[in-house]
């Protein structure tokens, strides 16, 4: 029996969206990525902690609306 693994990716990030490492793993598993959504998220990792973090206020209402729209589109 051959299984078809279908996934979607949702993430928050401080700098920029980067799915390469997880996509490489999914490719090895023969998974099909049917969508990706990323948005800025409050980040205090490493040097960002020294300046009080970046992307304060995220995810915000606009980001959450984009997530709802993303999920709605996946369902259709």
C-alpha cells in the first residue's frame, strides 16, 4: 500500500519565512506540500533580545485574517 502524505505549513518568523529544511525532510518522505503561510511573529531570539525584540504586535488581526483565508482556501 502506498500512502500519500499531504501537508500544509504554517509558521511565524522573526526575520523571513524559510521552509527549506522542513521541505527537504518532507520531500524525502514523498509528501506533497499543498500550501504555505507565514507571518511575522514577535521574536526575542539571540541579539533581538538586546533590543527588546522585533515584529512586536505580530501576529496581528491582519495576520489572523490571512490565516483564516488560507485555511478556507485549503478546504475548497
